[in-house]
């Protein structure tokens, strides 16, 4: 594909609701990453998928966060029972192989929890 | 965990001047990458420098790496207003990249 795409671009939700964020990586990229960026801050790693291996979930902040990657391509990040502190930009990236290579980022989803 | 930390946090210069940003990290690395971010959205990869490299160029960008000091610098020469953005360094650990908080560069016309 032309690049990493994410949807929706913006999401406003009420506290306590569940949200799903979608990421379409570049075709052929085996590695996919989710990051979170709060206002004015750096990127916080959330989860990493590499091929068919078990994902590295070490960055997920709580059990309300989960992600899956179907068919080695599209990924969905789900946040259950959203809290106001979940408000942030959620960025997805993909790369040919592992973190050792260049990561290509999507435009992000800006989540606002009221 | 290791983390790249950029310095300064913010930098304001005039168009045409050079901009230098520094990054320090804590543990040994395989490579260090620099990214740019406009308007809080997706990051764009600028350059990757491997641990056995000391300097790398790409257009107006020059990156140096000093593994003995665990530091890297990004130099943008002849800056333009369009270079206004946040710049992040990132180091690899395990299966993911650790990003610093970034340097916010403002280039005034």
C-alpha cells in the first residue's frame, strides 16, 4: 500500500465506553507497533507484533488495553472502559522486520475521552 | 530501560541558520534512529545510524554517533521554515523502539 493508514482520525467518547482503533500496515511489512503519545510528550510503546510470533505486550498500561492482528496484516487496538487519562494520540507503525529497521508511521488516531 | 533523551527541549532559530539537537542514551545499542513529527501526528523517519558508524549524511542532515559517550547529534544545515517540527531520537531495546521526549524546533522566516 501507499503507507500506513489508521482509522478513525479522531474519536471522541464518553468515559466508560469501549473504543476500537484500526491500523492498516504497509503491505509486506511483518512487524507492527502501537504507540501512545500524550500531549507534548514522547512516544510510549504499547505493543509489538512480529510475524506469527506471540506479541510483545509489555507496554500495555493496563488490562483494559488489548490488541490483535488478523492474518498478519490489519491490527485493532481496543480500549475497554475508557478513562480520561486514555486521551492521547495513538500511533501505529510498521516495518519490514524488527525494530532494527526503519518504522513507517501512520497519521495517528486522536482519542478524547470526556 | 534505555531511553534517548533529547537536548534542548526547544530550539528557536532564524531561517538559514544551523540547528543542532543532541540525544543521550543509557545502554549499548545496535542502532539509533532520528524521526521528525509535524503537528503531533505521524512520525517520519529521517536517518538510521548503526553502532559501528560515526557519521552519516542525508541531504541537509548530518548525524553523528559517539558510542563511548552514548550520545548522538542531529545537525540540520541551512534551516528552512518547513523544518519546524519536533525531532525524536529512538534506540532499540527488545522488540521495540524507545523514544525520547523530543526537541521542538522552530525556524522563523
